[in-house]
C-alpha cells in the first residue's frame, strides 16, 4: 500500500482513476496548504480510484502514522525518488524560487528544488504503470515546471489545482512594504508569477480556483474559459470537536492563527490588532486577552510582551484555543485565496470578525454570518458587540456553521471534483 511503490491491483476496478501529485502534505495538517491537500484527497477518494504521489519525504509528511491515516483514503502511496536522497538542506538556496515560496514551505521546498528530469519522468512512469486517467497536481502554484514537462512528454490530461492567485498574494503586499529595493523585489516576483500563471493556465487541461473570484482571474488568462473550474477550500467538519482549554486560559478573548514570517500578511494583521485594535477594546474590557498562534509566530513576534497577549507558537492542535475563544479574528489587509481561519471557526461554532479582504471568496453575509470591519475603530466595535451580546454571538456562529456545512464540506468538494472529471472525460471523448 505505501512506502516506495504503488499497488495496481484495484486500479482497474473503478473509473476514473487519478494520480494525485503533491509537494505539500502533512498529517495532522499544520496550516492552510496542508489542510487543503488533505481535504482534497478525502474528497477525490470519494469519486475516483485515487493514488498518491508525494513530492515530500515520508518523515516530513508525518511518518508512519501519516502514511497509515492517508492510506485509508488512497489506492497506494509513492514517494518521489528525490525524497529518498540524502540532501544537506541548510546548504542550498534554490534559484528561481521566490522568497514567498521559500518561507511558506520552509525546508520542504528546499528538498523540492532538488528535483531533476529523472524525477519528472518518474511521475509519468508511475501514471503509465497505473493506467490513470488524470494527473492531478495538488498545490499547483509551485508545480508549473512539472506541468510543462508532463504536457511535453505525455498525453495525460493534467489538472493544475491552485490554492490562490499567487501573483495577487505577492503584489497585494506592495502598499505595506518600505524601501524601494523591497518594493522592486515584490513587483518583480509578482510579475514573474503572473507570467507563469498565464502560460500555465493555457497549458493545463483544467486549472482550478478556490473561489469564484479566483476562477474569474484564471478565466481572463486562458484562451478557453471552460477549462477553469471551482475546487474550493473546504474542511472536514468531523475533525472539529469541543476540546478543553489549555491551563490558565483567559476570557473574554480573541484568537488569531496563521503562518508567520517577516513582512507576511499575518505579521501585518497581528501588529495591526496589537497596535490599533486591542488598546480600544481594553477601554471597555480591561481583562480581554489576545491569543496568537501559528508557525513562525513566536519568532516573528518575539518582541511582543504583555499580560494581555499570549503568542502560543505552532500548536499540535488549534482546537484547545479555537473552540474556547470568544471570537476568532481575521484582520488581513493583503492575501489571496479563501481563509481556512473562517471555515475552521465556523465548524467550531465560534463567531468571526473579519476585514473585507479576510472574508474574500466566502459568501458570508455581514451581520448574519460574520461581522465585517476594515478600520481599527469598526473592528474593535464589532469584537465588543460579539463579546457583549451573547445572542448575537450565538446567531453568528450558528449561521456561519450552517453555511460552512452546506458549501464548504468534503461532500461539497467531491461534487466540484465530479464536475471537473466529467469535463475532462467529455473533452477526451471529443478528441
């Protein structure tokens, strides 16, 4: 079932069949990219014979426990040859990989950068051995070179599955950086990504977007807008259960979680809250506490001090904090894609206050499902309303949970996946 080879025994028994290729994977998931990949695997396993090809090492994805867990959903697991080579991770900084990519995926991406033509050939050989109908590139934003190679050297239909419009992710940060050199670097990286998105969208048989906003962007790039399909960010509702809080947990409280690096959207969001929103809230709620969690948070916010703030760092599970929070805040001012922060809070029945951009791509109504605020004063007022008004908090959390269950579940994603596979099958039959 797992290790280095795939079993072909059951592949012929069910159609369609997919080779799901991903450079990002981790169980338990540590943040949005890993959540997206794991939940995509769960959804596609419902509608296909799914085989998993990992461009990340066994140990980095979570070892034997992760292999056993994911093995229950797939027909087999193979690890790319380069994942089994010994590489001095700290000694190599890859060329052609932008700073945003390196920081997001950290050391895993350094391993990914060591791929060569033989590794790309192995993907095709594996697909041929299994006789799959489709090669599905998970986290396609960093898989454009592999897409190009597959299309040049095989006849397999390829789904390029994106998690955001990465050029927007980069370029939206321009107003928030200082210094001409840094602005020029971001502008160059964003334009490079735009060009990659342009030719990649034309080359892939299907490009996915996580929201209607993203799909409209990709439709504007390609010659055939019918090739662009929705494949949403979703969550597995069964994974979110009420969990006892950590020792000394304080309420009322706000909860903010994400992935941090210097200059990241999450650092900007946290400091905006700390500098401008929290002081306003303390005027009415002197004992309010602000919990900040996520990979890189302790390092990036190392200088943050105070009895009213806890920087928890990367957690084995967000549930002890999230399920006991008074309100989950999403104060993002630049980003792209859709926020797992909102989906997870909704699944846990926690009310959300977000900026307009933070809620982008999620059809949540202000005042019904969440509260939207873009100025420090409005944001503080919205958080205060949730804390003060228990009926409002219950109504928001109930409505948001219903929206997430209906539109952003594993079953909903499986339905979107079925439409993609149907389109590929029709296109193939028309040839």
